[in-house]
């Protein structure tokens, strides 16, 4: 372990903790409690500075064994449907439970009302169908809007303002379908347009949101700025973020919410994997690991992105370059090309960084791949087992 040249994904990982991780069976996810706490402290300081309320977007990170720790720093959870709402309610039940879904199911809605205290609808039709029932149960009601403004330059799959987006009501739809009765039902407005971005993007987005929908804000209780705020990343402009929050909250006398997932668990987890084989093709070397990008780190293929690996470098930067591949039958199940100072050997273990987010909550068992075990690396260096998986878990998802 070269502790003098650590990328942000591994800062704070001591030699002792690194060795403890490498002793685990592979493949395994490891949640780093200390990094979660570090992120939590940053988020708490932002809350105190500008009064924003921060919700954990469980779509990115939902390892509920850590919720008690996180609850010291944030205000609650954001859910994308019934199961996440129930999880947030049960595991962080003294905190707020918000939910947004593109469309709610009739056969689930009454149960959802048991858990959520804030419910955001995606369309005037859904608001009309379910809003009165939610209001009757004392829930705070919101509508998601689409400002048709995006600062994203790539990753179209993650752009809620892309052409023909199904997410949120445009100004045209608002003007066409939002009657006075529906508008009077609203307690809040929700928009979500960012993805791993700095606060300059939020500032630009707010201009577009306010221009199109600002005349309705004075009658609201809250405005949710959504997620995608990279608050815990180095060089994030917290001052500009707080200026945005304070501008909206003071001008319209509303509570501002955000719902980051990545910022809560950024760089707070790892995936440890073992080299099973090394094959050669046209003079190039390919190391086959016991993990799968398609199964265990799907965002590597979907974003796509190149994860950081401890003691690994860009291809050809060091003497030995390998393509890191996976054991499934999917030809494109590739992590990427990396170089190393020493030759890789069978049974070597590699540690991938920033693997708390969009991993344990998004993985699958395609090809019968074993789901990685999940461990919690405690602040004191001890390791707790959160979950172990085997054949029964694979089979149960196919029938029981």
C-alpha cells in the first residue's frame, strides 16, 4: 500500500485497515464508517450555515445498518417508492420520510401513507388522483417540475431534462392541467436536474426554475432542490450553494430541501476482489477478477466511468498494463485498463474505491454470479459482517 500517493477514494485508509480489508473473502463490499462520518460532518456544517434540510437519497445508498450513525448529521430519507419509504421510516424513523415516484400504484398507496410524511407527485394527473387522499392523512404534498434546463454535458441516461423526459411537469403541462384547486393543494415544489455537479450549476438552474415557476413559490412551504449536489467532494463551492439556499428561502419564506445520495456516501466504501486468471490476447494481458462490473458495479458500464483502484495507474503509466475483466459471459463485462508497478499474480487482491454508492443497492446475480458479502469497517478498524450471500439468494429471486 502506497500511502503517499492515495487518490481521494482511499484517503484515510490506514495500513491496518487496508490489511483488514484484504483478509476478507472476495468479492466483498466494505462500507467505511469513518468516511461516512466525515461526509456527515460536512453536511451538518452546511445545514447549520444556511438552514437547508438534507435527506439521504436511498436510491444511491441504502445500507440501513449505518442509518443510526447518519441520523446524527442529516434530516431524513428520500425514497423512490414503497419499499424505500418503509426502509427509511423503520430504520431512521425519528427523521423525515419523503417519497417521489414517477407514478404511484393504487394497490400500494394506502400503505405508502403509513410511512411517508412528504409525498411528491410527478404529474397533475397523479396529483389529482392521489393528492386529496394524502392530504386527508396529514401528508405534505408536492409536485415535481421540469425546468427544461440542463447543465449536464454528457451522461444522457442521467439527465432528467433530456428531450421527452418523463420526469416532472414542464411549464406547458403546468399551464395546461394545473387548475386552481390542484395548485392550492401544493405544499411544495420539487426539481432534480443535477448529477455530480458543483453549485455553479445549481445557480444557473435556479434562474431557469424561478423564471418559469417562481410566481407560485410564495404560497409554498418548501422547495426541494433534488440531488446531484457534490457537496462532500473536494473543491465544492459551499458558499455559492448556501447563497442559493438563502436566496430562495428568504425571498419566498420556504424551507429548502436537498436529497443527495452520492454526497452522503462519497468515497465511503470499497470492493475487494481477487485475480482468478491472467490471459493473453495479441500481446496484451487480461486479468480475470472474481467480481463483475455488470453485476456488482453496474454504473461502471452505465455511466460509464473508470473506478479508482488502490496502487493502480492509467494504462501504460507504469511498466505492466492489464485489462481488468470479469468472469461472466458478457463480452463487455470489463472494468478498464490499468497499469501496475509489479506484475499481477493469480490470487492478488485488488481494492476498488468509491464503491458504497450505486452498488449494494443496484447489484444483480446475472450469470449466477455470487452477490458480494457486505461488511462495515468500523472507525476503530474492526470489521462487522452486515450480510453474507450464497446460492439460496440467487435461487430465491427466480422462484420460491
